[in-house]
C-alpha cells in the first residue's frame, strides 16, 4: 500500500469518528489525536522519501544520505533505493 493510500485510509478512519454518538461513549478526542499523529507520520514519510530522492538526483552518495539519516549507507540504500 502506498503512503498516499495509507494516508487516505487513516483520514477516512479519523473522519468516521465524527459519526460516533458521544452520548453512547466517551469523547473520542484521544482517538482523533492518535489518528492525526498517524497522518502526520505518513506525510513526513512522503516528505522524507522526496528529500532522499532529491539528494540521489543531486548525486549524493548513499554514505552521505545514510549519515544525514543517522543510519548506515546500506540501510539507507535498502530503505530508499526502491522508491526512486
């Protein structure tokens, strides 16, 4: 599943909380907060993928990219080389 699809699925789930009858249960604000954080994580992941792709396009080495990510070059390559 792509990051965009995950974001859409999570947004749908978060929006469904609007239909919850508050009289029948506690305020779902805590669940909405969790959903909102998950959305931010997916958005951040998309931004990170784009940033790594831009670095690769600029000719940056996997060692430099891994260093910026705080991981080895092998880990950076394994995670991001297939997203190009």
